């Protein structure tokens, strides 16, 4: 593959992850307008988020398996089209069922794109997959920071977030054109049974299960803390503006952690850095739990948790790409599905504990899930094989990795 082709595919992935970040962070500020347009209570409008995760849960394993059978580009184009259609649907939804249907479409498209670009960039940069996936997720973070501003501008101009959703849909049309502009090379090998054999091989390795549990716990922690930080801070008397700014600081720190991790990967391999940040998250969660009643201090620990949470997702997918080279799509899809389960269960449980039983109960969830995640990370280090040789040296990947783009 020529450097120009690889660069075009990489920047298409960056652009698409910005769009995913924009839409997911714009929905929150737009929920009141969505509820008003669909004539339903605000709490009911929030079920669009459940629909998004449900769509992702169903689609992620299917998308991964299809990528191993059909190649990367067809599924990425499909993801762009379905995600854009879901955004347009939500912009015009006037009933609860239309809102839910649009949410499912957005979740299907979102999960297809996330799985697809994680697999693609891990293949494009086989010797630095951890750094490549962290850079990819930095662009998701940038989109998540831009999304609320786009929502605010649309609310001011139109009274709802339709313009922000139109922007994402138009961006997905541009992404499709970029994907189709790159001619796919000849395939390196047939894919007839890759999905079935890949899944069977993955399920026989304990490492897969530790990675899946780690991803589920991580998404529960990241989304749960991000969604409920505002309520936690407001419960201690912190003002609305300050609580909003401090919550944004969490997401900014998450993005910063992903931006910094490529430098750390020059000294540490992916499984080791994954364990380091998970243990650091456990220590911060313990401090947060101990001082849960002090909301000003809690804001600091929450921001620092965002910083160490940042690299977890891309590092876990990088480890999976190295360990399950021949079935990367199938395994990445299954891991993304595990993340969807965490996203459905974790935020709900943390909110229940925080609202009904107070700050200490809510932060006890963060500590308990953080402890389990740290244990999983240590087991991943123990089970990973491709990052080291018997002498403790990393095994070069160039001799065992398929030519980048052969699955395009």
C-alpha cells in the first residue's frame, strides 16, 4: 500500500470518529427539544441513549464477523450510510417510536464504524497499533468536545439540534466518498469461514474473556462517571455553571490521556501500559470513595480519573489486534458488544446508587468496578503473548502481520 493511500484511509477514520463524538455529545443538550417535538416526557426521551447502545450491542459482533468475511470497506461504507440515516431520522422524529428507531440506526452505524476503524488502523500500523488507536480516539474526544457547542448553536438558531444532526449526516456522505475514492487492492486470501473459525478460536482463549470483561467494566465506568458527575457535583452545592465546566473537564482529561499515551508507549508495551493506567484508576477511585462527601475535591479526582481512563479502550483493542491477528474483525466486534453491555448496565446502576443512596454509594460503584478492571488488566498482561519473547523482549510483528490493506 502506498503512503498516500494509507494516509487517506487514516484521515478518513479520524474524520469519522470526530463525527461520532459530535453526535453522541450533542444528544444530551438536545434531549429537551427532542422530547418537546415528539410530545413525550424528558425521561422518556432519554431512552434514545438506550436504543443507541442496544443497536450497538446487536450490530458489533455482526459487523466484526462481516469484516473478516467481506473486507473492511463495504462495512465502513454501510456504517456511514446507516449512521447518517439515523441522524437525519432523529432530526425529524415526531413520536417516541421514531426516536427509538433513529437511535437504533445510529447505534448500528456507530458500532460498525468504531469496530471497523479500530481494526483498520491496527492493520495499517501493525508495529505501533496502540499509539495509532489512541490517536484515533483523540479525534473522538475532539468531536465530543465540539458536539455541545454545535448543539448550542443549533438550539439557538432552530430551537432543537437538527442542524447539528444534519452536519453529522453531511459529514458521513463525505466520508463515503472518501472511502470509495481509494481503490481496494487484491485480497490476500479468501474469507469464507473467517468469522466462524475466528469466533471459535477467540472463545477458547481466557485472554479474550479478560479483555471482554475489562472493556465492559471500562465503558460502565467511563460513561457512568461522565453521565453522573454533574449530578454528584450539584448534590454538594456546586453551581450549575461550575458543575458543567467541571464535567467538561472530565471529558477533556479523557482526550488528553489518549493524546499522551503514544509517548508512554515508546517505553512501555500495550499490555503493560494498560495495567498501569488501570491500577492508577483504582487508586484514584479509592481516594474518590474515601472523600466522596467533599465535592470540590471529588471534582479533581474525577478529572484525574478521566486522564487515566483515556487510554484504556484503545489499548485493549490494540492488544486484541495483536493477539488475534487473523480474526481481528470478529474479536473487535465481540469486544465492542461487551462494551455496549457495560454502557447499558453501568450508568443505570451508578445513577440508582447515587440518587437513592447518596454520594458514597455512587462512588462505591466506581471503586468496585475499578478494582475488577485492574484485576482484569493484570490477567491480560499475564495472558498476552505477542508483546514479549521468552527472554522478555518484544517479538517483531512485521514477520507475522498480513500486508496492510489486504482486507480492504
